[in-house]
C-alpha cells in the first residue's frame, strides 16, 4: 500500500553526468530510457481527440475545439510510428485511446496492422464502451487482446448527469459483447466524484463481480479542460478502500504489481470470470503516485510525443514524418523526447502547472 519508490521531483538524474545531452545521436536502436533510468515499454496511442460523451470531469458540455482533420495522423502514419516504436524502441504494449477511439473509422484496420508487427505487441483499448457491442468481435478478430471500459456509475440518472448523455444501456451491452468476444479480462475504470457518485464504490464492485468484470477506481486528476479539479474535493484512494472494506473483505494481492499503476486487492469469497480470485484495483495517481515505476510513453492524435501525462512540453514527430524522415531519425527523436522526462507529476508541488492539453486530447 505504499507508493512506488523512485525519483522524486528535485532528485538528481542518475546519468546526467555520463550522458549530458541524452541518448546517443543517430543510434537507430535502443530503448526509450529517461535520465532517471526508467524505460518506457508501454505506448498509449490517441486515435482522436473527439468524443461522443461529455464527462463533466473531462470536457465541457459544448465539447472542445477539435483538431483540424489535416493535423490528425492518418492510419498509415499511426501504423508507421507504432511500428518504429515496436521494432526499434522496445515497446511491448500498445493501448489505443482518445478521445473516444471507437469513433475512429479506421480503428479495426489499425489494430489488425499493429497486431501483425514483429515482435507482436500486446494490444488493448480504453473506451467509453459506446458501439462496443458492434465492434468487440471485429476488434478481437483483428488481434485486440483486452479492453478497459470507463463506467463511473450503474445508475441511469447519475450516468446521464456525469456523461451528459443517456447511454448507460449501450455501455452495458458493450461490456457484455467484450466478454463474449473473449476480450478478457474485461476491465472497468471508474472515477468517483464528490457529491455525485462518491457513495457508489460498493455498488460498482457488486456490478463488476456479478458480471466477472475487473473493476479499478482512478483518482480524479487535474486534466479537465475546464480546470475545475479541486484537490480538497477529490475522492481519495483511502476513502475508496474504506468504503469497499465496509461491505467486502479485501486482502492485499500477493501477485507482484510489476510496475502497474493499480494497487490490487483480492475480494474474499468472490471469483472472477476465469475461476480465479476476484480482484479490485485502485489507481491513486494523486495520493499514491507511481511515477518512479512509470513505463509509459504517449503519442497524441496529431503526432506529438509526450513523455508524461502531465508533461508541459511535447516533441513533434508529425512534421519530420511528413517531411520524409527515415525510421532511424524518428526513433532517435522519440528517444531524445524521452530522456528529459521529469521525476514525477508534481501535482502536490505549489509550482504545479496543469498541462495545456486536456486528458481527452492527450489520450488517457
Ligand atoms: N473515451 C475513452 C474513455 O472514456 O475510456 C478513452 C479516453 S478517456 C480520457 C480515458 C480515461 O481517462 C477514462 O477512464 C476516463 O474516466 C479517464 N479520465 C478522464 N478525465 C479524467 C480525470 N480528470 N481524472 C481521472 N481520470 C480521467
Ligand atoms: Fe469522452 Fe472518455 Fe472524456 Fe468521457 S472520459 S468525455 S468518454 S474522452
């Protein structure tokens, strides 16, 4: 239950003296290593900044100024950059996200092409679940391994209040289709909001257990477009665990967390869809940061590399890509973008600055 050890804001970079300017230029091969010695193996690819929901903690009711079409990477460009990451940079996990990735027309084809890369990366998708009832089987056939479906409440009225759309039944259908298609374990991501669904942790867990889904709570982060996040109002990991422990017996999960952001607990007396012990997870991004173990790198829908969800700087790969850069050049730029990654997100630091892009445009 402790936060991961590792660099803290203000720590000295481990290798700064040995490699003052970052990775060797024109190396062409080698992993995505940062100056604190962390290696990125998990790539989050945002396929669009657009969305068909308007979750209050993510974007305003009227939506956002979407990226112009011409700035969004084409399917070929996405696959090219993912190929460079897999073949040259040691990426072994690729997660497609957004915005809402299911509304990207070329999604199934992109998944199929990425699934044919060597070495084949593990492929997953984070989605709000709308349309998953239709797309789960084709995505599975294309090579998708797993899905995370975002669902913050099992109450129709609350769902409409949180997402500003009345679509809970569609999400439930999407979850069921994902399980039927074999995208297991089906995971649910839930964010609790003070005064709206902060009492719903046990009900969400009962729902997940009843259907064999794996539930993870995520602490709300300062990534909303409206800048409405309030540290004093957020529902913390401790509160979530206390609420769950009132109604369930939780035991620390003996399985090593292995760098995963979620701390997991076994739920006594319950089994999951595979017959093993049921688990529930909590991602305490704010109160239990795991930056010291971070193994992620991000590609935005418009071809920018972000070495951290909370990075305030990005590295442009789209321009060199469109100007004819070769794979070696793209890989070197990606490595150089990784090297200066900060020790931690610094949310609790008085000088913390929320990133310019909201979560929906970064890719959550
Ligand atoms: N539209 C897809 C979805 O909702 O799953 C993918 C993109 S969404 C930005 C990815 C995840 O980020 C969702 O699970 C969502 O709940 C979460 N998220 C969005 N804004 C957040 C915030 N301010 N704090 C914590 N999680 C957030
Ligand atoms: Fe859309 Fe996902 Fe943001 Fe909700 S959390 S508005 S579904 S991008």
